[in-house]
C-alpha cells in the first residue's frame, strides 16, 4: 500500500485533470474539494441549467477503476451535495451526481447521472 501522502497527491492530480477535462466539455468549475459534515464533493460544476456534484477517482491501473466507486461512496457524495445544493444550484436547475474515472494512458470515463438527486 502506498503512503497516504502519495495517494493524496495522486488524488489531487486526478481532480486537477478531471477539472480540465470537464472544462473542455463546456463545464464551468464552481468549486473543488468541498467538505461538509456529511461528506466531501471533489468538484462542483455547471453547464447551462445543470449542476453536477462530481466524484473523481484516480487509479494507477485502469482495471482497478471498475471497483473504484460503490453505492456507499455515492450516498456520501449525495449527502454532501444535498447539504451544498442551496449554495450552488438555482431554482429550476437540474442537479445530479457524476463520477469521473481516471487512469494513466486512458481517456477519462465520465459517468453522468451516476445517482440522480
């Protein structure tokens, strides 16, 4: 197992890459690494009337991405998103939970609506 500091640095790099990927797809980054008592949201992004609360997962091996996210993690992101929605979403906006999976040498996999709010 890698030291915690190394995993943290890789996670931050993954979030930085994810933010740029989403910007290239037309999303505007509203916030990153937002912590609440109920959980953390890696990225909060907006495109038009859609606000997405994005969980970013970085893995060294692409094969490990298939198990990088589970229902428990999605529920924690959803709980944090619920606590933050009033700050980032306007009335009438669509809110959703997205997941962005990253690995070296692979094109990012963006899973929109991984969990609908």
